[in-house]
C-alpha cells in the first residue's frame, strides 16, 4: 500500500499508472504455454470472470498463448483496454486455473475502473495460488482502499506479512493505515518488528513511545464511510476522536449501531463498553456483556472496562486484577491503565506493589515529557533524544533505547559529547534473545493476576456521597475596583500593545491579600512587570490599604520599593513577630519585605540570606519541616537566558507570540529552611528528592494526604505536575533527615485521567463535594480540559472531570487563576475561573480574550456553568484573566474576588448576591482567623470541622493559593439560615485539638491556639445585606 492509497488522495490516477506499468512490464516475458485440451469445461456462472461480464467465445485454437499475450500487450500499450480485456478473457476460458491470467485480467479491469471485478479477479489469483507474489496482494489492497474498504485492506496486509515476513514497506503501510483507523494495537506489532530490524524511524519510534497519543484520521474515516457505507467499522475511528475529547455520549451513540452491524468487531465493542461506564449507564452493561465477542478478552480495553466496573462497585481487589490483565497486554506502556491500577492497589492495602507501579508510571510520564520536548524543539536536539533513550533503558525497553540512541546521532542541535560512546554501550547489550520489554513490573503484574479474584460482574449497592442541597440565591458581582480606589494594572512594556509579547510577559502578574496594619480590613499587594526580566527597571509593585472598604495606594508611605519584573506575591509571617510580611517572586532576584509593625516595610532580602536570580512564579511561606519556623518554597519556570532572547512570531500576523516553554530548559523549584534567627538556608539539594524539574506556575500548600506534615502541589506547564510530600518532619529534624518526596504519580495528580501531562496553570483546593477531605482543580491550556481531581480515599485522587461535568465547558478556554468559594453562604462551594489566551493566534475557533466562568453544583453533585448575564457585566465581557484570589473586601461576610489581567486594570468583584426577592440577603457566615502558638504562627495546615444545624463542613487553612497569588488568611464558613455554629473543632499543625461551642453567625473570630475562647473581631457589616 502506498501513502497515496492510504490517504485516499489521488488514488485513481496512481492506480491507473501502476496498472498500466504492470501490464507493460509483466505481460512481456510470459511463457508460451501449450494449448489446453480441445474439450474445455465451460466456467460456471458463479466463476468470477463471468459473474460481472457477458460470456465470450473461446479464442481460436490455432492462436498460440504467446500470440494472444502479445496482442494484449499491444492493446495495452495503445491504451486500448477493452481489446486487452477481451483477448485475456478469451485466453482465460481456455486456461481457467491460470493464476497469471487472472492477475493480468484483474489489472485490465482495474484500468477500466471495474474495481469490484478487479477485486474478485485478484481474490481468484489468491484462491488458485495462495503463494502469489507480493505485488498481487499489494494491488488487491490498493483496490480495497479505493473502494472504501480499509479493514479488508488491513487483513490483506497482515496476510502478506505472514507470507513474506521480511518485507519492510508493507509493514510501514499497514502501520499507517491501522493508525489512521484507530487500530494502534495492529500498528504496534509492526513497529516492534521494524525497530528490532533497524528500520525504526523517528515517527515510528514516537508511536511506540506514546501509542495512546496517536489520533485516527477523521477525514479518512469519513471518506471510507462515504465510499462503502455498508461497512460501518470506520465509525470506530471517529468515536475514538470523540473519546479523546471526552464526548462519551457521542461515542455511545456512534458505536451502538456499529456493534449491532459488526458484532465481532472487538475494538468498537470495548470502546462502547467504556462509554457506558463513563456515562454511568451500568444497567446497560448486562446487555453489553451478553453480546461479548469471542476475542474480546484478548483486548486490554476489555479489562479496563472490567476494572472500572469493579472499582465502581467498590470491589477493588477484582478491579486491581482486571487492571493488571490490561497492563500485561499493553506491555505496561499505558499510563492510564497503570494509574487506575495504582488506585486499586492502594485501596486494598497493597502499598508496596502500588509504589512499584508508581515508579514505573513516573518513568512513563518522564518519557512522555521528553518526547514532547523533542517535538517542541523541532526534532533537532541530540540531548533530548538521548534522554528518551536513557528512559527507555530504565523501562527495560532495550530495543527502543538502541533505536533512539542511534537516531540521536543524526540530530544537529544540543550535541552530547559522549553520544557515540553511549550509543555503542546500549547496542552492545542487545542480542537476538533480548526480550522486547524486560521491565520487572511485568512479572509482578502476572503475580497479582494469579493472586487476586476475577471480576464477578455482580452489581452491588454502593453509597453515594453527601447530597448537595442548594440555596435559591441569585449570584451577582459588581466590578467595583475603580469606584473603591483599587486603580492598578499589572502592566507590560508599552510596545507590547503593538508588537505582541514574549513568553515572559504572557503569564501576567499576581497579587496578595495582606492585613499589614492589623485593622481587620484586607489590604492588597499588586505586581508590576513593565520593564525587562532580570533587571530592576519595572515600576514598583503596589500596596493598597483597605480603609473601611475603600482602597488607598500607600506604596510610597510603606517603603515598598521592588522594581523587579514581578510574577507572584505571597504574604506570611516569616519571623513570627505577629505582623504579616511580603515575599515577591521576580524574574530575577526575589525580595523579602519585613513588616516593621509601624505601617512600613523594609527590604531584608540580603539579611535573610535569599540569593540567586531565577524565573520565579508562585511562592509560599510555610513550615514544611514542622520545627516551628517558617520556610520558603519557590516555584520556578524556565531557566537560562534563551527565554528572553528567542523571538516567536505569529505566522498570520507577524506579531510576537509566546514561545512554547518546552523550547527552554526547566528551572528547578527551590526550598529554603528557616533557621529560627530570621535567616534562611537553601536546602533544595538536601530536602528534595531527585525528580525531573518542571516549569512551575501554580502552587498550593496544605495537609493534602494522610501523612504528617505539609505537602506542596505544583502545577507544571506541559509536563507532569509535582506533589512533594514530607518525611522526617519534626521539631528535632535535621536537614539530613528531612525529605520532600515527589509522589504525584503515586497519588494520581501528576497527569490527567487520560495520562496526559497538560499545560497546568492555576490550582483550586478545597472540599467542594463536602466529604471531609481536599480535592484539587487544575486549569489548563485551550483545547484541553481543566482537571478535577477528587480525593477518593486519603491521599489518593482520581480525575473525575468528565463525571462531574467540568471537562467539556473548559475545552476551548485557556484558564489561569481559579478558586473554590462559597459565594452564597449555603455551605456548598462554587468554582470561579479566570480565562484568557497567552497569544493572539488570529483564529476563529480559539479566542484571545475570553470570559470568566463560574460553576455551581446541582443536587446530583454535577457542576454546571452559570449564565454570564445573570452574574454581572464582568462575566459578559472578555478579558485576559490571570491571577485570581478571594477576600472579604468590605467585611460583609460574603466572599469577593480580585482578578489581574494583561492590558487591563485589576478587577475587584464585590459579591452582591441575593436570595429570594432582590434585596434579601443570602446565607450567613462565620469567619475564622487562626493563630498558632505551638507551631509556626500562620497555622498553615490547620483543619476545621464546623457544625451548623445538620451539616458539618470541613475546611483547611492552605497557602500558595493557586496562581501567583495569596488569598486572605481567613476561613469562611457558610451557614445558610442557621443562627450559630454549634461546634467548631480545630486540629492544629502541632497535633493539638480544640473544640469551641456556639459561634454566632454574622461575625469574624480570632482563635489563638491554647486560648479557652474565641475572640470576636467584628460583626459583619449591614447584617450581611446587599450594599
């Protein structure tokens, strides 16, 4: 098969040329056969030549075979195809079992566009002589493709390879066609053989490395359905495209008639079963199972469906067994399956086995990131290709390691000094007996299969989560920034408005809430970045004091004088003196501003020991080693100077656009340990375990998993996210004992549920499903869905984006800052997202400026996007949204929102939500400000359980707060119409626990660790009514 045939482009012209050449080249040299006996059995009416053509008289007996062939040859050379056809068919009547004549006549039929006749004739050749030449099978395959029958084409290609196993080009052709139809398992088998025989090119090696990333060709599938509508199997490829977009309803609707028409077509059968699982149509699975094809259980996808079914029934032992079955069939090469397996193993307490699978899966994530980086660097980097080879070796895939290392030697950029030596070392380890995959994980999976019970397919009653009860509030917000004096733009250099902007300008600037004067009114620090990276030539960052709900720029009065190229800002009491300080993350040197307690700040960067110049994005002040002293964590982005030197431009407009971050090296994150004397030491190399660095943007810190200590979750751009979990934390911990271990893969939050590392931006953390633990929501790039990670057991998250309705509304949005917040105080969180692209791509389908989104839960625990027109003018207009943070700006007990933008002033969305009639207030709330006395003062990681009426809510004081920002350090608890919190229990980071009774609604309280009673700070203004 040729690429033209596979792609259906110009096939007819190609076929005519090929068949003409065939006749001219192969009709000559035919042997002069003796004439057949005088009496010839007339072919029956069912024989292929006469089925579609009228009967012909036999050729004159006096004419020799050679003469007849020469006459046919002459007719072919004169393009007289009817004459050639007539002569050959006359000859066939005399020699009906002459396979060569069938072959020649088939060529003439094809030339005359009698495709079905040509197909039957070529099939007749194979019926007479199954050992026919390669060319016969190739031509038959081409004709099948021309008639829109690619699945028969694949069968012919497989038979050709079985007969002639040394062929090369047919294997590539078969791989291409199978991939275009979505049948990657067929493609993989051919690519393995090619790689083992030194025929693995870059494209084929990439498919082997990332088989699940190969997309079917929608145009081909549509074309073959049009050409041969009686065969509907090409709907499978279209359904796979829908599945990649998580359009499971479309998948089910597309495949249901396919499996009725083609009941033995296993790929469609198992994908339909997967759609039923994803749609929650478990009742339909009984009928699905009754229709199971004989070979279904040979498919890894069948076992994934079985595993998902069992997990949904809380039968995690059987689920683990099923996922092991799937993983073995996939050579442990599909991260999605392994992610499911890890979750099931942890559910049944097989932690050691889960760690082994997690380590393997982490290598697959690194492999994915490396191949993506190579692609982004235009497949020119020898260094990155050699990294792929190294990872292949670690995975036990020696054949691929050798092929990648050999390929790396051909690449012109980023040379590796010992590349040749490394390649030879890999090559010398190979022998004919070297297995394709020698990973130690395969025997472990097989052992699990032998020990764990099979899936019973017995439906059990399962408990659902807490049922959501919603208020009838009308959510609405007013952008009151200008009115209230918050007049600031996180501005870029002036020339960007005409020329476009660089990658270092595309992230925008952040903000932080800080009550620097301790008057109970939240103040705001704002970034500026209108200069140049690595220089102190930007306008200074700004500090706005909140005076009874209005804002005043007090930057100069407070001595805030950072002129760096600011990205993120955080607030925290780094020296435990009771006054919150500011830390500013720059592209350059980061700055620490100490709050002097008199309304001014002092730059103490030198004094506290912060050194180095990096591209820092988000940062946080928190006590990671639990020694009572604040530590620092810096999330860093791209390294080196190239991000500030390489221009990328739009092909359509010629303007500057943001380069892909994969063009540049990742800058590792850094952690600084507080020494108790106000100074910090860089302990990155001591505390952080080895891990592939990411290009970090978002950051949250809190007690996320089941182990003691604060965890750090980092959203990385275009590579796997990181979850740093501490071991050895304690007051007596030395740097040698303290470790931050990277556990994102093991915990299920490294990549999406489809095992894709996404372009991660912002993070929301909270308990939106009201089940008493923390879930995560991560925002991503346009044409990819935002990801909702639900914590299904302590320290284990699963991507439930589609299940809860949060995937599809985000596909065409590029999202940055995000928060969960209870905007109507009914005790159930809403979700708000700031959107806006990084570059103006001049595309109709992907916008540059985008509207924000606000989602609300339904009573069925699904999320639905609220109509923008109901929410206020800000939501009906488009923006380049960036950082998003929450605060109660006017102390009315309602959550407000601040959002920064590119090229647009900061917005302060004052919550003006109502309940019932227009002027009725929404639910009431209590605000808690926590101060620790037996651990670091900020009390990050403190957990709160509060009971109001028949509802108990869970909250935690987290930090980092998502994207370049820092929320108000206050825990708001929505209570609906309840008059008080009957009880509030606080689990402090020190391990202590306190319970308080009867906290009145409509108040903010200060709770200090060890105090017998809360201290009332203030009553919410205007009885929480609308201003």
